[in-house]
């Protein structure tokens, strides 16, 4: 399995599921701007039930707190679209589902700015047993294109993280 490979289609979710199964790791997903696309793509793959513990879509700011338990202080001080929120989402979903890895997506798909943050600003969080990372991205294109780029990038980060634990 090549490192740093960025999947290009939903079919490539199979690679993520297979690698998770090979390493014996599980994943849980907390999504905002991707609206469940990441978890849906993963669960399309036969055998996903062995590695996908669960997922939540928390599209509104209130849901990020009410469902996931993202601290109000984080949401008030940093906003729903921030590195701090992405980190809290990944950490909380990992804990909630008892998974080895938590992945989160939050950002602005457009067409309008949100909380003063530009269209295309995206944060992807990944929390695992030994490390946590949040990356910021600036994607362009239509709403659908931004969501697709987020999905593909999240797969790439997940592949990279799981490959490093193998």
C-alpha cells in the first residue's frame, strides 16, 4: 500500500476499510460539512462493520455541543469552523464509540462565508491512540466540489495514519 496516496473516488474507501481491518483498528466519524458522506462511503464497503464503529453528522453549532459534547467555550471562542472544534469533534466521537481513531470534518462549503470564515476553509481532525492532528485546508470550487475534496483528503489522512501504525 503506497503511503500518502489520496483516494480519488468512493470506491477507494475499500482501501481504507481493508487497511483498518488488516491493522485491527476501528474508526468513528464526526461530520459537519460532509454531512455523512465519509461514513456512508466507508459503510458501502463489505466488511466495514468490523472496523467502522459509528458516525454522527452534527451540522449545526448546537448539535456539535448537544450531541458530541464539544465544549461551549471552544465553540464560543473559536467558532464551529476551527482547528479546536475539529480536534474536539474527533476526540469526542472516538470516545463516544470506543474507536481507536476518531475523524472529523468541519468547514465552509459555501456559497456564503460563515462566522467570517471564507468559503473553502476546511479543518479535518484525526485523533488516534498515540497522536492527534488537525489540518487546515483551503479548497475551491462549488459546494459539491469542496465537500468532495474534503472527503478525499480525509481518506488520505486516514490512510496515512493507519499506514504509520502498521
